[in-house]
């Protein structure tokens, strides 16, 4: 068995590696992420013009983005968009909704309870546990120091 030198290995690696498309990836992430955020702002303005207060409009916008992302993920449209847009689809609220629905859809053949229901929280579960725990600790600290 022939031993490969560092130089030979570097040449083999460079030959096997695809060319870097970092500029294209950054541009697509910027455009798609910006489009999602712009759509979110459009929704907020729409809900404000419909008579909702600012907090209610923001809540309605969040719920709408989560619902649309879940539906688009279930129809495999969001995942196809993510293949081309990359990090642009990881805008926090849509990325989180996608991360909850994707594992559930993957295990759909296992049934609604053991497949979709159980697998939905594989990725989101730790995030929810951390969020709830840290907010409880934060609340206790605020209460103990009288900062409320």
C-alpha cells in the first residue's frame, strides 16, 4: 500500500472539492432572508391597517409566518427553497417552524402519534426546554431582586 504525501493529498482534495460559490450563497441568503422579513413587515402593516394594535399585529404576523412555513414544509416547497437559498431560510421564526415540521414529515409513515407527534419535538424540544427554563430562572432573579 502506497503512502500518500501531504502534497498529493492536497491535490486530490482540491480536485474532488467543488468550486466555492460563497458570493452566490451569500447573495441568495441575503435576498431570500430579506424577502421573508419584508413579507413579515407587510403582514404587520396589513394587520395594523385591519385595526389591530401593534402587539396584536406582531403576534398575528408571527402566527401567520409559522403557519405558512409549516404548510410549505409539509408540501416540500420550503425545503426546495432552502436548497437554493441556504441560510436565508433560517430567519428565526420560519427556520424554527421548518425545524419542527421537517422531522415530523419524515416519520409520517410511522403514524400520527408515534411518527408525526413524537418526532416533531426532536429538534424543537431542547430549544423549548432551554427557553422555558431560562425564562423561569430569569423571572425568579427579577422577583428576588425586586426589579419588577
